């Protein structure tokens, strides 16, 4: 038995975690306002072990730092297990895991959904409960819900695409690594309509490489490529097109090997970092924001490639450290306005930029 404090407002996450907690003969105290964390931590646990799971977008919306939230949990309940849910993304890589550990969390998982329960919800429970038999019992409890979601189709297309590839035994991160190694796809600098696109490959050539390398039909190769894109492992150079068998330019996302999220975040938040200022567009004002293309240029000045800059910029969004000012764009190398969540104000904006 245990008590789980769950910061989330996602219906699927709440339903799956509630069923799991019931199977564990525990209690689930769900809440959607991160500012309630201290009050929730102050409630009696009735001698039950405590675990805390926090959704990063909700924590960011309250302008809270992950490290501060984890420290508060440890201060009030030193033995509590802490999990983070990066619900804005479907894949957590090693750099994100390192960042979460530095912040004081025991684990970080991507979006919890019915299609990918094993690497998301079940993995979170395994870290919070540390009892393999109990976790398996919880998984059996949610199985009917998972089956119902599969039969009805659900609306989480990206998770379904990734799940379909994983069901064929495809290790998507390992495959993306192979794509950029010797014998992988033809990565080169290319141009279209007088604009250069460095470090990219042609989607149709990527389909051929997947088809031959994995010995699968071409339609399956396309589906696997789309799973790589859904997982954030490859991306269209302008982040505007879906991977398909066409003459489109894509990149394999690349994070520098020795790069550290926390150190990088501290640097870009400093006076020597991104140019954060009040800006306007089409008569609308946007306070304390930075420009995507300027951020890419700044990172290039620091020695990063365009691909690394684009990949890092997207990770800031995936981990809810920054976002487009009206949440309509991923990270792009364009004159779009982005803001650190820590700089959010209570004012609302209605126009795009």
C-alpha cells in the first residue's frame, strides 16, 4: 500500500493511475494546481509510503522549477519517491533523464497513454513502488482499459504510430543512431529555392534505406519513418511536413554528447544568453520573449551546429522549459516568439507571432 500525489489534469493519465493505485491497494490524491503541492504534502499519509508524480507542463504553468519542487518534497518527506511526467513528448532520452536526476527526481517518463503503457505508466509505477509483483498486478488491472482504448482507436495518433513500430520489435532510438552513422542515410547540405538546409537527408532516400536495412515493405518503411518523427528522433527541416516517400528534407535530431541541460538552461537564462525582451507583432505585445531564429544563431555562435541548435531548442519545449507564446508552433528557426515559462505573466495573448 502507498499514497500517490499526482499533479495532472490529463484524463487518460488520471484514469490509468487511479486504476493502478486501486490495484496496489493504495490511495491516489490527484490535483491540477502545482501551487497546491506544499498543502498536499502537509496532509497525513496515515503511515503509508508516499510517492509524488508531477506533470511538467502543469509545474511550468505555475512557474515552478523542477528542482525546487523536488527539494520541497524531500524536505517534507525525505523517503518519498518522485516521478516526473513529460507529457509534451513521447520519448525521453538520456540527457533528459540526467537532467531529471540532477533536479532530484527518481525517474522521468514521457506522456502516459493507453497505447504505450509499458514504457510510460508501468515504468513510472515501477520506480515509485519498487515492487515488481505489485506493478504487474497494477498492469493487469488496467489491461481492460488498454484494450478498450485499442478497440475504439483513441485520438493519440502519435502514440499509436510509435506503438505500431515498437510492436514490430523496432528500437527507435537505436535505429535513429544507425541512420547517422557510416552506412546510414545520405546526410548532406542541400538547398531549395535558394535557401540552404545543412545536415539533412531526403525523405524518399530515407524510405529506401529503411526498406533495405530492415527488410520491410516500402509502406512499412514509411510508417517506421513516421514513428521516428513522432518520437522526435527525426524532424522536417522546417517542422512543417510529415515523413513520407517524397523529396522532402529531414534531419536526424542530434544532441551533443557532453551537453548538459541544466548548465545550458542556466546559461541561456543569464545576461549572456538568449536575447529576452518585450516584442510586438501585428499590434499585439508579447513580454519577455526570445526569437527562434535568433536563438539558433546564438547557439551557432557558441559552436553548435544548426541541427544541434534545432534539437536543443525542441528539447526546451519537450521538457516544458519554454514554449511558443501562443502554443501554436514547435521550435523553429524562424522569426517566431518563444518564452521561458519562468517569465510567464498572468496576461493572456490572442494573436500568433
